[in-house]
């Protein structure tokens, strides 16, 4: 019997360019439900969840939950993850 591995975007985020382009596409889409998932994937790809959790002032498991499909992270958490990834938020006219 064949066994399949569950598909995970993290397996395809191999380089900084991959991560940057992935996040750009997600932010351009503008779906607020996808943004925390994408940030979580980028942080997992870079193995930054412990650092991001510390910066956000939450536990690592709490951060994983916040950035999951069922999560609803505070803006502070999202901002901290963005910063830990080496990015900053910038507002531009639509």
C-alpha cells in the first residue's frame, strides 16, 4: 500500500527568495485568513518559531496555535513574527 506524506508548503520554501516571493503573493491576495498561515509557514521554514514566540511574548505552542487555521492572532503577534523574519510592515496607497 502506498503511503503519502501530507503536503506542506514549508517543504518548498527552500531559499530566502522562495519565502519572500511566497509572502509577497499572500499579502497581495489580501486574504486576512491566509496571512497568519503564511507567516507561520515562513517562520517554520526558517526554524524561527521559538525566537518569534519570545519576541511576541507568548509560548511556542501558543504561537503555533495562533498561526494555524483555527488561530486568530493578535496584531502584536503578527507584527512580531514579521519582524523576526527580518521584514517590516509598510503601508502603501491601494
